[in-house]
C-alpha cells in the first residue's frame, strides 16, 4: 500500500523533510521513494507541495499519514478535518476512571477521615536487646 509521508533529511538539529510517495512497509528514515512531492522546512516555515501530483496519487489509492493529512488540509489541497496526532498518555486518566461513577460530595472532615491511617507501635523482638548498650559485647574476629 502506498502512503504519502515525510522523510527526514538534513543535519543534526537542522531538520528538513521531503514529502514522498513510498510503500508503507519501507522505512521512514530511508528507502527508495516512488516520487518526491515537495518539502517542509520547519526552521524557516517554508512548505512546497506539488498539488497536482498529490491529488493524482490520492486518486490512485495512496493514503497520507496523519501529519501529512494535516499539512494538506491547512494548505487547502484536500478538504476535511485535521487529525489529532499528539501522543496519548500511557497513564489512565482519572476522568475516564470516574466517568462511570457518580461524583460523591466530600467535605474536609470526611476527606481527612478517609485518609487517616491507623499506626501500631512496633515491638522489638525478644531476642534483641532493648538498648544499644545492653547485651553481649562482640569481639572483632581474629586475623
């Protein structure tokens, strides 16, 4: 399956992206592209797309990546809504966990009571001395 996506070019800390049509199974960092369709320079905010060729490849069944789809929508090459491409958090959101349960009204007194923890005194074992000075003296091992 063909896809329209960005491939990174340029030096370290100087990103430059080419817009290419490439097989989806090929690496995004390398691999021979079917055709170059433009470029994106994030440092200078310059973009150049070959509109006719992009529309040709989309008509042939190539699908743009989510980032490329957003570029094409913002440049008005295709119509549609932008896709959210931000990475999702791996932690479960507290809003999602409590969405199914009704919210309980808590007052400061009930919140403090709910977080109170019972503390039990720790007793020393019977075979250990109670104070540091008590008990048999230990002699250093002979060398």
